[in-house]
C-alpha cells in the first residue's frame, strides 16, 4: 500500500506483542471472568484474539463463571466451546458438560463419564453429584441404587469441604443408611455442616459488602449489631434463627433450572420433562427425576420432592418451612391439645441439627 504523503503509519503495538504474553493475559481473563460474555467479547474482537483465546492453555484455566451459559443460549457452538474446554483438561468444563449431558440431554453414559473424570480430579461438586446418582439410582432402575458407593463419594466430597455432602453424610450416619448407625457421629457432622454453611454465607455477603439478611423467627427483631454482640450464637439452632438466602448457586444448577423451568425472563426453557417426572423442589437445584418416583417427598405435606437431604434442608429454610402442612392442621393441633403443642415447641428449641420434616420414599 502506498504510504500517504505527510503522514506516518502508526505501528500496531498489539501485533508486536508476543503470543505468550497475549495468552497469559487471556488466561487471567478466563480465570476471573464473571460471565461467558466477558470472555466471548474478547474472542469476537479479532482473528488473533479468537485463535489465542481458544488456546488449550487459556481454556484449561477458565473458571466456572466462564461456562455459566444460559439454557436459552444453548447451541452447537456453546456445546463445542465446552467440548474444547474438556479437551483442554478443564475440570469445571468436565463437570458442567457432564451435568448437562446427564440430566438435560439425557446422554447418561457420556454425562456420568465426564462427571467421573471431574471426580477423579477431586472436584467436590462432581463427587457429590455422583453420590446423588448412586443414592437415587438415577439413570437406572430403583434396584440400581448403590448406597455404599454413594456414602463413599459423599465422604470424599465432604472431606474436600462440600457442605451438602457433609450434611448428607451426617444423615447417613444418623439413619444407618449405607454405613453402620452412629447417631452421635451423625449429629457431629450435621453441626459441622451448619457451621460451615453459616461461615460460607456470611463470607458471600462480606464479599458483596452487604449485611446478611436477618429475618428473625421470633417476634422481636434484632439488627446486625445485636447479632454480632450477642453471646447467644445461633449456630446450634436448626436454621440459625434467620433465613439464609445468600447461597451461591453453581452455574450447572442454574442451567438445569432454566432448561427445565423458567428463565429469569419468565420464558420456559428448551427442556421437556417426560410426563410423571418431577423436578427437585429446591429452586437452586434443577435436578429432574430420571424415572417416576425417584425423588423422596416431604412427609409433612406430601407436595414437594427432593433429590437429597441437602436440597430439602435449603428449601426448608428459605421457602418450605412456612408452606409445609396446611395451616389449619397446626391450628387444629393448638386448639385440640395445647400441652402437646407446647412440648413440641420446647423440643424445637433444643434441636441442634436440621429440624426439617422427614422425607420419605415414594
Ligand atoms: Zn435437589
Ligand atoms: Zn412439606
């Protein structure tokens, strides 16, 4: 091209940057992105960034939020992006694509295999999800349940700090489900799960520079200062005395919720559940049944179903507690037998673990 007279061509500093430097910047971006668009916007900038952005080193470093694809945006390209990230050895991609294939695309073999690959790399949510698949016999028949395998997977996930796995394990010990019954060990694990959950939720609010929402169950209200200065620490209360709603939901669960249910825009997702199959009633889970009556239902009202104790405990705290069992039933109890009702209240105060209504097999 002819050089224009009287003007000098500005050199392109970006072109002079060595590939290694660009890849290192892109690695930092993909590992800290807050959404897929943060990363994809860069890929669309130019051919060079597109090529280097899909470099295995960059894809291997991507964090879970980079893969937080919306169900309504699911496409062959999105699938390809996850497959490329799997090929690059990204453990989060193994997990998210595994969950999508197992539950949404109903490609159970491939999904379970990806989850197993993530589990081998000590990915705690993958270990926990495989445990639930074993506990529920998901993708197979009722007789395919392998409770002992579920307990072993749960124990591994709990050891890695997975709170729901710890809670599930506590209930297994309490009930003698897949392990020899040990009530005191079960209670110890449940208290530990509550303590860890409280710490993690307070941490989320601290990171967002917000005070935690304290909706006190009793008639008197307290402010945050009361909570901090109060020597009566509510760790041992079944729900800490307030609703914990600040839990961060994993992108895989958000995807499933949107796939089978309603997205944030109120439109229904692309997935269809076969007739007779139900979703887990906890809104932050998104797991569907893979066969009829796979999930256990709340014995209090019989209207809600859960894939696990963890989901039941969360739903109880944030939602179901005020809905479970018809109000008239409780009112009737109060009128018929005041003493009995008082006794129940006393017990509630003393309870140290999840005082949720049992869930029962269908
Ligand atoms: Zn669930
Ligand atoms: Zn209920």
